[in-house]
C-alpha cells in the first residue's frame, strides 16, 4: 500500500489522505508555484501507526527512505552528508486545519559533523549554528519532551553574555556555546542524548508528529471544533529553504484579504533574517507587509502575484506562509484563511461581485456560528474612556472582564460565573482553554498572526495583541503601564476592533446589521424554503425580531408577562384563591394586563402570525420558596409583640406553597393540565387574546393569532380547549371576522405518536423540542447538563448535547412521524419547531429535510437561522 506521495503526485482532492497542508503543497507544486520539493506520509499511515502499537512498520520506513532518496537526487544534496547536507522539515498536517496545535521540526539532518559541512559549504558558520541550535531546541521540545522554558532561559543568558537582546545579533561563537548547553540540558531533563544519527532523527521526528495528533491541546481543539479524532495527521517532509541566512532572507505570513475586516488588501507580516516559527511564535514583533513593498518592491510584487493566483485558484481568501532565501521567494503553505464574521461576509459578497463565486457558493461558505460574533458588542463611545494602552486590533468585538494572568485561573473563574479577560505576555497553544474561558485576550508581544490572534479570531473573541506599552508580569500576576499597576481581579475592557485597552468596565452596546449581512441575508431569503419565526414574549423582543427578519412569532410565552413586578401579586392572588369567586376577581384584574401585552405584540407584528402559548409552568414557580416563608414566619413569631394577622397571612401562604410542592414538577401539574384543573385561567387568556385581536383589527392592524396549547398528550385535552376557544371566539366575535388558529405543541412523546388523532383538533403542530427531548430521552434537562451529560459527551456516548443539537435519530423520528401522520389527515396542517434547536444549524437542516414550514428561535439568532435555512436548501 502506498503510504508516501511526493508533492508532484498529490493534489487538493487528496486532502483526506494527505492532510490540508500536504494536499495544498501538492496543489501549489502542480500550479507551478515555487514550493521546496518534498513528500507527504499519509493520514492512513498515521492511523496504522496507532493501531500497530505505535511502531513505524518496515514497509513504511522503506517508502520514506525511497522518497528521501528521490528528494536527494532532485536537490543534488544528500541527507547526512558531512560536506553539505540536505536539510528537511518534518511538518504535521491534519485534514482539518488546526493552526499551531501540532508539532513541526525544522532543520532536521544536522549533527556535529554535518553542521560543520553546512558552515563551510555556505561559508556562513553563524547561519549553520543558528540552524543547529534551532533544531536541537525543537527536537528537544517536541520529540524528547523537554519544556521550552529551559531552552528560553539558556537562550536569554547567551544573549546577555553577548550583550544583545536580539537573536539575529548573536555571533557564531554564541550559538556554539548555546548548542553545548542545549545538549547538556536535554541530557539532564530527558535522560537522553540529542541523536547524532540523522536517520534516527528522522524516524523519531515522524513518530513525534504522529503522536502530536494526541497531545492535549490538539484534542481540546478538536473537541471545540468538532473535528473527529479518527482522522489522524499526515506528515510532510520538505527540503529546507532558509530565511535566516542573512539580510536578503526572511519569512512571513500573508492573507490575501484582511481577515478582520474583509477588505481586499494584502495583509500580513514578515521578519528579515528569521526562520518560520519566529513570526507565529511572537518572539519578535514582525513588520507589516506594507514595508516589504517599500524595502523590496520586486519581492513584494512576486508574492502578491502568487498569492492572488492562489486566491483565484481556491476561490477564497488564503493564508500563506512564505520564505525568502537570498532574494528568492518560496511558498511553504496555503490554506483558507480564518476570518471573523464581518470579514467572512464582506469577502463572500465581494467574491460574488468579482465573479469568482456564485451566490449559492458564497452562502455555503458562511460559517453560521460566526454570525454570532456580528451580533457582538462594541464600546459605548459616549462613555468616558480611560485608555491605558493601544495594541494591535487582532480580533474585533469588545469585552469587559476581570483580569487574570494564566489560563487555569481563567477557566476556574469562568466556572465560578465570572467574566474574565486573559492577559499574557504572549499566548501559546497551551493557553487555549484559558482563551476559551475568557471574554477577550490581551497580549504584550506578538503580531496579528501570532497564536493568540489566530485562536481568538477563530473563536470570535475580542483580542488585542502586541500591546508593547504594557508590561504583563504573569508570575507576579500584575500588569503595568504608565506608572499604574493592575492586579488579578481588576476590571479591564478591550476593544479588539481598534486595539484599545481601557481601564474599568466600560458599558458596551449591541452591534447592528452591516450592509454585507443584509446582502447575504437577501440571498439567503431567495434560496430558503423554511420560514423563520421568533420566540418573543414582549413588544420589544418582537420589534428586534422583526428587524432581524422574523416572519412571525412562533412562541410567545405568556408566563413571562406574569412575572412582571406589578403583575406577580395579582398572579399570586389568583393562585392562592380559596374559592372560585376570589380567583375570578384576580383573573379579572389580569385580563386587561394580558390584553394590553397582546396588543403591543400584535402591533409590532402587523400582518404576521403570532403564536401565543397559554400558561405552561407549574404554579409554584410564581410563589415564594417554602424555606424563605418558614424563616419569615419564624422571625414574625419571635418578635416581642407578634402581629397575629401577618403571621396568619404568611402561614396561609406557606401552607399553599407546601400543598403545591411536587416531587417532579417537570412531569407534574403544568401545561394544559393547569387549564384542565383551572379552566378559568385559560379562558381568561383566550379572552384577552380575542379582545386584543379585535381592538387591533379595529385600528387597521392585520392580526393573525394562533392559540397554542402546551403539553398535550391526548387528543381529548386538545379537543377541550379547541371547543373553549371556538366558544369564546363566537362570543367575542359573533360575525367570525377574526382569523385565528388553534394548535398544540408536540412535546410529549405520546402526542407525536398519536398525531393522527390530535390533528383532528389542531390547525398547527409546533414541536417543543426542549421538552420533547427531555421526555424522549428521559433526561431532566436541569439535572442532565450539570451532572451526567458531560460524561456522555466526553466518553462519546452521545455525538452532541441533545439539548443543543437535535437528536435526529430519536427525537427526530418522532417529529417525522407526527408530521407525516398530521399531514395525511390534514394536508393544510402547519408545522414548525420552537425549541432552542430552532436556532441551531444542524437542527435547522433537519427541519428543512423533514419539510417543516418554519423554525422559531430567539431574535438574535434569526439572521443565523435564515442563512442556515438557505444552506440546507442548496
Ligand atoms: P504550523 O502548522 O504550526 O504552521 P508548519 O509545518 O507550517 O507548522 O511550520 C512551522 C513554520 O516553519 C512555518 O512558518 C513554516 O513556514 C516553516 N517551515 C516549515 N517547513 C519549512 C521548510 N522546509 N523551509 C523553511 N521553513 C519551513
Ligand atoms: Mg504553518
Ligand atoms: Mg414545553
């Protein structure tokens, strides 16, 4: 079996086998771009390695050596040649890009003998020893597991000894000293020696790259980005080109468009006289690519041409690594550039306008999760801003939080419910869980393409980096600037769009819809079949929803209106009533309140359907906690002059609360079961709805109310309320002018199974997938998420949290069944979902495929749902 492919043999279509980096190196080679030659060991070989007890088979080894021999011929150099060796890089490369998560080793093939050969052949000992010390450090770290800081400390000392702060000024003798110190350090820390046999180096490096697939940060990254663990990584072996050979050499990273704004201009950074990882690691702060245009215009032009060629080829913005050796340009990597939502939209729109993409292709490229970012906040500029420093605007959006200086604390504080901002001198891939936990990230070193920036952008977190005015002391947990000091826990605000760092917690304001988003949404609307409604409980949310493009309200929860401070006492009065008279009195007070709520919503949704769900939660949710009442009672009784009437009042309340106590409220007296026991509550709500509809209609507003009965499990329940609604409609609107519908939530499995019976009384089914999921899986949501669900997810017993991503195989089957049965009996039946899943892209895809009429989600997720619905339809 072929497990090794040269760059000439591969192509972009072989991504699964060669990994993204390998496939693209091959594709660039085919396109005639200047790529140093090399070959790729397949992901299959990696998986085989894991299966076969972590052993590189002889067959694989032979294929590697063969490919290496061919590379030697092509380059006219020999691996391990003491008079001037072929040097190679051993680079990880997974199928799905995981920037910085796995390992790469450069300058492989150097040892005490070949380094001398390299020095004399290039007539540049300083360069040769620079390569060697880099190899020993990378090899020591990646293969032999010696922590980087050991090397950093030694490097720092060498620089001090030679009176410089800059790597590129260390003389050859300095590197020679460092090389010996590094070797000693490796012996001390790992108990092993840096291998002098170059074939040992190669074999160990390949194994280490295979194994880096399973390092903790790579695993976490995969989990976060839902990348399957079963892919494995490819390994790319490539002849070295050197950006560290002198001042006509360099290395850098460019994006063909700005990944923060999407503007169509070249964007990137470079360093002269440096090797690849210097730029991304943030050890030196690089120069903006614009200065390359000034300093080396021809080089810039060549780079620009190549980059644009790649962009046209891949029909998308590219993120490109390049190196210049003695004035000659080489491309070392290209991939689809990570970008934030704003940039994604702008790029998509402009690529369509430039004729590179069709609208459908552009829509497919939008990452729905990224749209969340757009609905991110910005600084309220009218506030007084105490600007402390300005760094690079690496990832837009604003964040306020309490300062923390290490990733673990960030994670802990986040768990404790705090908002944190992670400040680090620079971030490394080990900090990823801290970045995840924080509202935003701040670094004092590193450029726009540094690790912190890349990771933050990917997660849609605000990030300010390279903020050199700040001294961030992670050991002491302090940050200093302009004579001021901030400690752990102090509040700070970041503006990732401008790079400002602001003291204190600045008020933030919500974002608006950009022009590009409106264009994309327009395209999405042309394509999608699903209608998008909103879950909105009040006129303000209804207005926001409409602005975001809601085509109706799919769920208005009436109980939320009951919780308002002026209403709650009346609601309590209703619940506590001892007899019907008393309850009627309370309901009469509630009716006009409820009616005015409905009117407000109808006004906002003029011309669009509004689904109003009758009271759903168990009644005790409206009453104080028994323990609190007991305490209060106790306090009253122990007063010097106890007030009898008050005691009696509280005692009565306590009794009622106790009588309403349920062992399992989730399956208790809630939903339409309330309407069964207290029909006057539902009657009041329906009356209020019809009065509101009549009033609005009178004022020329088009009202399309839909009365939704929750938690129905049996057709007889719905029949009862259908009759009630019809009766009340006749009374309030004898001429039958008000259009209205009556329907039910399908959220009890029995309702789905008996849909053919229930549909007789229903004009619509709305799948309440939160409850339907709870009841189908038998998980109480509140208990599951806090307790056992994480175990299920970690052990991969479930693919996703079923409360986030619809369980299509289980819950989905019930939905399909109910839709089919319902439509068989009543073709005009309307169907939709209104659970949290209505705003989640995979679930939306399912709804489209099942032929539902609409999904309903929170107002802020509507743009996302519109695009997801379009993607499902393409
Ligand atoms: P990562 O996936 O972390 O970016 P890479 O394999 O791309 O790791 O390599 C890290 C750095 O080393 C990059 O800057 C890359 O351009 C550089 N590099 C890799 N191979 C070579 C090579 N053959 N010659 C010169 N530089 C290289
Ligand atoms: Mg790379
Ligand atoms: Mg429910």
